[in-house]
């Protein structure tokens, strides 16, 4: 009999659901802010997770709440925007990169400032992309075209 309890999986398997719906929502542009002057505005700034690791349950909990708020604002017809970003985490990132260099018997002083910053950016590409992939897997309705990194040149004044 179709639709019976016998048809249900023994346990919830999120991977195929996440693999389909996250990219589908991004393709449809559901998280894009509208710019209608006749609507009220609503925005949330994603507290940028550090690029020094992976997300934890606190991040997931916090982002679930923010996602509910921004989706509710969209349902009310508001110009709703959830801005994503990641943070360089200053000293924490420096320590991670210095440990990697130490394993190669190199110090940041050996490299100099510019080369060391290149290593930080390399680390950000690895770790930061892990974090954004995890957030995307959660199905967060974020406008990824607005993503930033706190070390981006546009985030600093000259």
C-alpha cells in the first residue's frame, strides 16, 4: 500500500534532501532582497563565524533563529536581506597559520608580512569555504551574492 508506514525510511537521511533543496532555493533566488520602496525593509547581519574551524551546534541554533526571522519578514512582503560573511579571527587565525608554518620549519618572520598574509588567505579559502558549505547545507536563506570576509579590501578604509 503506497504511503503506508512500511514505505518510510527507518531513519531520517538528510543528505539527499539537503543536496536537492539548498541548491534549488539558491537557483530560484528566494534569498535575494527585493528593492521595492513600497515595502518595509528587514535585514540581518550574519555574525561572521571565524575561519579557524567548523560550525558547531551553537552556530546552527543561532542561524536557525535568524533564518526563521528573515523568512517571516519575506512572508510579510518586506525587502528582506540576510548578509553572510566570515571573520578572519585575528590572533586565532594567526596561530593556526603559524602552526602550519612551524610544521614546515618556517616562521612568519621568515616569510615577511605580505607572504604571511597570503598564507592567511590560503587558510581562509580552505576553512572559510568549509564553513559556508556547512551553512548552505543547513538551508539558510542567505543572499550569497553579498558574502564578505572581514579582511576583504572593501571592509577597510585606506
